[in-house]
């Protein structure tokens, strides 16, 4: 019997591991690849009593940015909640997740033959890992506390094939457009749970089958195909209680099997996380997140090339969000794009600028300008930049704290050079008899005399002059 009148409904929940430096609520390294088990842990991610979580700002920004890319509404107020369940790899006995006030609501992804609406995007922490061997179970908490962004779709997907297309598209978006995750399925950065049900033309619905933690696009499609066929086969003998069931997928046998009946939200005893205050997302600079997206890496590179930046520097900037944003901030104040790009790529300021520094962009721009003009040396710039950063002061104030800029007063430099030449008569003689590589030696001596504050171009010219 043909069962064409049976309609399939699929919804997906995708967990995306965010590529932040540290974990979601502590300072532990977020990249545990290849590390000793339980070597990347601290009291917070081990769930020790009395430890307190601090939310990772980058993870929050990554989530908001993904929400912007996926056309979501960004919630003005958002908060974390505790989701209680017991598992040996979850030492706290609850997961910090988000219940009724996720960061992003709604949104959509367009696929070939339709639009898949999104329910929400929320942020949570991952659990650890269990390894079962020889009848015992080993717990590794390196992964515990890793930031996970969970993207939940409405049950708008109408076939296993469309689910596959949606997933592939989403992977590209988080990896290449929002650039918030490596999104490698093999490494488990992207994990997918799928819900599937089938209804007849009178609206009678089958059970909802949830397929958990499937780690490849192909397996998601296959497992959904198996369930779709099974539910259609069972029709009209569907169980009436309509409860959700969880099934796993065995990729070796290409079959699914019953795992457990699913908890309802009430079973998790959600309540607001008391150790983390709610967020007011209007405190974040959503505009600069917005500016950074909507363009693929290729688009960013093309745009940078167009404003005169070298190809090498363009590639570096396009691959480093922090540097790219900083370049954009500085070049608002100093229009020599190629030079500013090189300075940011090669870290002329001597440290990596973060978002808190953006308000000081004009001061850093001034420093770079002075370096290019030869008014300060590179090492002095680095010292000044650290002062600007630490003291939140102007370029001028930092320069004065460092005792002023370079000496390029001819008389002052001249007497310093005379002093050095008098101090090293033998070297002067050998220079004059042809050992011209000694120029560097004299330069070095003068710079040391001037405590690094002499203008190297002027010194070079004057030393050459005096040795004639
Ligand atoms: Zn930790
Ligand atoms: Mn989750």
C-alpha cells in the first residue's frame, strides 16, 4: 500500500563547539586535543563545591554573532539556567544551559526547496567524556565546560535528504561566515540530535523519535531514513501515548535501536543559575559583530586587496577576527591602510589588542603614525602602547611618561656621535681603511648612548658624514 499521504516532520538540534581560547565558565584551555586526560581542568570545570563560574565573553559574542548571521532576534535580556541530571561525566549534577531566555530566538536557513525556521540558539557547557573498557568506565573531564552553542530548528524539515542539506549549510555558516567554530564533525565539534515524526492526512501523529548524538551527515540521513520507513510501516498501529522515544543509530549494522524514554523539561528541574547574573545584550557592541559578517573569507580578502593591503597581510587579517576588527578600528584614524595592516599583522604594538582597547584606537593610530615618521623607535612604540593600554591614557601622555620622543636635534646628536668616535679611535681607523661594515657598530654605540631614543635615520646620515 502506498503511504503517500503520510507526511514526515523533522527537527534538528545541533551542538556546535565554539572555538574560544578558554572554556565556558573558567580559564582552562578550550583545546584539549591530544592532551593527557584530566590535565585541562580546574575546580570550576571539575564541579568542586564552592567554585564559581564566570561567563566567557567571547563565547557569548560568538553566539550573538551566529544569531545575527542566521537572522535571529537577539534577546535583550538573557540568562543561564541549571539543567539537572545525573551522569558520571557531569560532576556538578547539573549542566549550565539556558531555558526560557536564550540569547537568540527565531531565525531561518534557506535550503533548495524551502525555508527551515529556527526556534532558538542558546549557549551551554559540555560534559566530560566516558570511556568504557574491560568492564570499567573512565572519566575524562578535559571536555567538561567546553562552550557549546545549541541551534534548534522548528520541525520544518520534510525529508531526511533535506535534513542533510540543512546541516551542511549550517556547518558552512558557522565555520566560514560567522567563523565561530572549526565545525569538524569528525572531531565532534558538530553533533546532531534529530527528531522525527510522521502524521497522516487527518493529523494523527506517530511517536516522536529522537535520534541522539549522530556524528556524520551521512549517518544522520541514514538514521532518519530508517526511522521514516519504520514509522510509515507501523501505520496505523502507532502507540497512543505519543511519548518521545530515544533511539540510537548503529552505523556498522545500519540500524536503529531503543535507548530510553525521554525526560520532559520538568524532569530537569530547571532554575536560574544563581551564580551568574542575567545579561543585558545591549551592552555588547552588536554593530561591530554585524560589520564583520555577511562576507566569506574570500570576500574579506578581496575587500582588503582593494584598499591596498598586500595579499599576505590580507590573508592573515581575514583569518583572525581580532586582528581584522582592530585593523578596521585603527584605519579609521590613520588612512595608510597597507601600513596599518602590516603593523597589526606584525604586532608593532608589541601585544595583542582586544575589544576593550577599541576606544583607544585613535591613540594607537597616533603611535603608528609617529613610528612611520621616524619620530619614535619601534621599541619605544611598544612601551608606549603598553602604557596606553594599562593606563587608558592618550598617546601624548604615554610619550611624556617615557621621557619624550626621539632625539633628532642635530647639535645634540652631533655631540653624541663625536663622543663615540673619540672613544673608538682604532675602529675609526679601520673603517677609514675600508672596513665599512663597522658602520653598524657605530650606530649601535650611538643608539645606546641615546638610550634608544635617537632617530636612526638622522644618526645614520650624520655618522656617515663624520667618517668621510
Ligand atoms: Zn576549568
Ligand atoms: Mn544541549
